[in-house]
C-alpha cells in the first residue's frame, strides 16, 4: 500500500511541565512526601518534555474526577480529535471523505460502542457502506498493527482508498496514587491524534509500506498495561520498560528488509529513547525526541507524529524503518520504501 498523506491534531490547551506541576500541586500535596518528590523531580527536571496538550483547560481537575466523568471526556474528545486529524489528511491527499472505502481507528484510553470510527464517519460524511474497524487494547504500539490491518484490506481491494487514525485522550486515563509507575505516567502523557491516507496503487516518489513485523512477550505483560481500578484505567509502568523495549526493538531491527536512512520510533519517554539509541547505533532519533519534547508521550499516534515530522523536513529518504511498542508486552515494526 502507498502513503498519500500523514497529519496530526492536538487539543488547543498546552501546558509546560512546570505549569503541570503547579496545576496539580493541590492534589499532589495529599500524597506521601516521597511521591511528591518524585513528581517534582520529573516535572521540574530533565524529562525530555517541555510541554503537553490536554483536552481540558485545567489538568489538575482530572485528578479528582470520577470514572464516569473521565470516560465522558474521552467520548467527547476522541472523535473530535480523530476527525480533525483525518480531515487534514484528506485535504492533503486531495481525497474526499465519501471516496474512502475503509476507516481503521486505534485507541486504548477510553471506550465507545459503536467505536470512534462510527462517530468520525458521521462527522466527515463518509458513505454508508464504508468499512469501519476499531482496534482497542493494543496500547502505545497500536498504530503499526492498525496499518497492517489496512494493508490486508488493500491487498484484497487494491482499488480502494483507506484511512487510518490513531487517537488517544491520555488525560481520560489519569489516575493518581503513590505507586511510582502511576506517578511517572502522569508526568509523561498527553493527548493527540494522527491520521494517514493509503491507496493500493501508488505513483512515483510515494512511500510503499512493507516488512511488517511483530513480537509478543506475555511474560512481561504486568510491566506495562492498563488495569481497572475503581472503574478507572490505571497505568502500570515498571522501571525495566526501557530495557524491555530496547531489546524487543533490537530483535525487530535485525529482521529488517533493508538498511534505512532513519529510524522513526514511538516516543515512550526519555529513558526509552536513550535505550533505543543504545541498541540502534548510528541512528540519532531526532524526530522522536522532538515529538517527546513538544507533546510528551501521546501513546499510539506518536510514531506517526515522528513520521510526519520527518516528511515535513523534505529529506530525500529512500527507506524509513518505523517501530512502536507498549502493552502486551508487544513491539512492532514496518518499513516505508520509495
């Protein structure tokens, strides 16, 4: 399948890490002193993040919100963000919404039935016979498996036009207690969406997707996942995740079809990016670090944010190697080749 466009969308409300510290301080002061010190160290220290975007004007309020209110926030914001990103992608590709034959959407930070795809299809005026597919529960790594699903649809329907969207309202999954993993998550995640348009047949100069790979390590499942706590999504994040991610990505990279001009990776966090650069010598993950700096970890869309950043630079790349990873523990890769 051939890439026609990739675009992103973010909520209008952005906050520096210091502003996040100040806005959440009234709730943070109710934690144990050690927990307060950890959040202060991350938010006011060198986390690799300068600002994050949220769907709310006051992220501090989310820390006292109940489960129902958090999911309502997801219900309102996820379709809107996804639709905004997809409208940009359609415009950039010169495709009308009613020309789409399929829409694949991934998310893990809230629940809708029917899924986000149904709401986006209505918003943008897609045809009544458009194929809709929602992938839920794949975590931060979901974008690449979603693209693999689109590849399968296009293999069966080579004349089709397909849209893919990764959308996360991570603020709808904010949870606070004294567990270090929970607190670190609060300091890393933000909201955003990325969309792409694909065709089964391409033209000269367009990227072709190939070489999809996946690895699952269920023995590491409890190191990074959501659990249900008081009806809320509570993120589990073990300190060994950077090492686990690095080793998984290293194994996937060894299976690559060709040597890339650049590696495009999910942001994870500063320590995760450091680990990736440690196992991928010769590749400085500049686009990944820039996305982390400007938006934090937005979960599944991040690898596509980094891809968009690379494409905007107008470099003459012949091959890009993309990787994403997260809950499962799972890691995924694909290649884009001109």
